[in-house]
């Protein structure tokens, strides 16, 4: 269900937004809605170790230290450190 909302925006900014919307063949309402969707979307975890925890992998690590140790040992073997 869609709802109406009133926004107060500087005229010059609204003019630019309308031009942008016209060039991209969308409405200003669609621009605002898309922005709100991006704004309220859950943030992805940027920590690589947290992301790895979520992967379905053969070898399960009991904690993050096990993963870090394996990571560094693997790189040491690859690069001869």
C-alpha cells in the first residue's frame, strides 16, 4: 500500500531532482522511495571474519582465532613466509 507524504525541499534542489528524474525516466517519488529503501536496508557485515562464519564450509572453526590461525598458516605456506 502506498501512502502520501509532504516534503519541504529547497526549490533549486527540487528542480535538480526533477531534471534527474526526467533524464532517468522515473518520478521524484520513485527516487525518494528508492533512497528510503537504501537507507533502511540492513547493513551487510563488512568484517571478513564475520562473513566467513556464515559460509557453509567443510572445515568448521570453533572460534575466530582458529580461522585467523588457519588463514595465516595457509598464506605462509603459499608465499613461503
